[in-house]
């Protein structure tokens, strides 16, 4: 099954790292900072289509590898996105609207 997107989030007040791996069928796995499974689930078909639309809109092929220029957010998160053979890293304050749209359609990075 194709991997639709992988997003790793690190930093924040607690300095935690977690990753989400979402496959094309909507099944997802959350990994902790040591790459150990920390949760699984499956997005609804509607949510998968919204995620696919957000990924298209983000236009990874034309994004800089490290978008910049945003506000510095102390204790903010850093994100690394991998999709369609492209890798983009962004600080919370420099997320493009397209990347924020992708984050909005993902399952939560933390359990609970």
C-alpha cells in the first residue's frame, strides 16, 4: 500500500517528537520519538479525500525545502513532511497555508 504522507513533529514546550505515517487507504500509525508504535487508526474515506486534496493544494513540487520568513514561535513545533518524493521542513511560524491544511487533516500527533 502506498504511503500517502509522513509527517514528523518535534519541539514544543515538552520537546517531544512524534511521527504520523498515513497510507493511501487511510490507515495510519503514530510513532514516538524512538520510532516505536504509539497508536494506529484509520481515517474515513471522506477524510482521506480531504487529506489528498490538501496534499495537492500544498503543491510539494514547488515548495522550498525549508520555507522561511514566518514569525519565530518560542516552544513551537518543527515539522518534516514527506510526500510524493518531496521532503519539506518547516517551523510552526513558517508553515505555508497549504502545509497547514495538510496538518489540519491528519490524525492527532498525541494519543488522547
